[in-house]
């Protein structure tokens, strides 16, 4: 199946975890993929190599998307490489973990700028590259936007802002043939879990509460993301699809 044959995609935070799984899924179905990363150049290079092994064109682009200038340069590099864009995946995430009463300016700004403002700026840039054919945009959110996870206040608030932006952009961009949605996952088997206090205790609790008695794998989220980016989801607009395996039931 090549639902994305001839499509050009950008995945922020695409060298590891969920972002990498999405990039691989899109490439496996025909897309050329630009992988954005911040520091881990080796992981980005390895991801690009795997994408190319699927017969796709791929490139790694370094940018700290919490910085507006770097967001603008990122999309300029995408345009130079691919000539345009069809699919934009806002996946990169950052923030501090700790009690809400201890959140400082740095932690708050880091979460908001990386997780919410970067989406705002990324959509503004991506629509310039979509052209008349329209495009698909998704954001990767978290159940922490609507539930309380330990130490997740700053990131959770930024994800709430992200989901609100998804709705506003969906409303504004639909007449131009652009779909904007989000996928919200529960805990996923990535290195991000290492930042949670009492990780092992939480994993046991989450596993027990999930009907399938496991937490998500990156590929579980990638499958939902691929659906939302496909033409099969053309009538889904401005929605956050919760893919948590039933954890929050």
C-alpha cells in the first residue's frame, strides 16, 4: 500500500521514538521524508539511512524549533530539498518535569515554545509550501493535556494549547483543502519515560489500568498518525484522536 506515493513530509523530532516511527511509516507507504532533530546527529543519520533503504528520498535537518528563526530556516531547507511540502508532522517535545508550584520561567517557556509555539509557526510556514493542492497536518499530543500525570504540568498545559491551535487552524484552513488534526497518546515505550519520577511504579500502574495490559509502542501512535495524514481521513477535521489503549477509560 502506497497511500503517500509522491508525497513530501516533514517530521519534527523525527530521529527517535514516536517521530521516527511516523517517519518510517510514511516512507514505507511512499513518502519522501525530512527528519528534523536538535542534538542527536547520529540517530538522525541512522534514521535517514533506514528511510533511504526503503527507496525513499530522505534528509536530516538540524533545528531547535523552540526558536522562531530556526523554524523558518527549517522550512526553507525543506523547500530547497523537496521543492514543496504535502505532510507536516509536529512531533518534537520538550519541557521540565516537576510540581506545578515549582515551575519557573525557563521550564514554562521551554514547554510552551517547543510544544505549542513551534506548531503555530510550523503551520504558518507549511501552508506556504503546500500550494494549491492542499495538505495534511497533524500534531502529536498527550493525554496529559486533559488528565494529570506526575510532574507534567508544564508540558500538559502546552499540549492543551497545542490541541486548541489544532481546532483553530482546522477551522481556518479547511477551505484551502488542508486537514489539521492531532493524535494523543498515553505513555509510550520511549526514552521520554525516563524523566518521570518513580518510573517503574508508574509503568506498573499504567500497564494494570490498560485493558491490553501494556503501554503503547511508537508504532501504535504512528499507525494513527498515518491514517490522519491519508486521504481516508479527509472528513476528519480539528479533532484530537486519543490512542491510549483504553488507559483513560
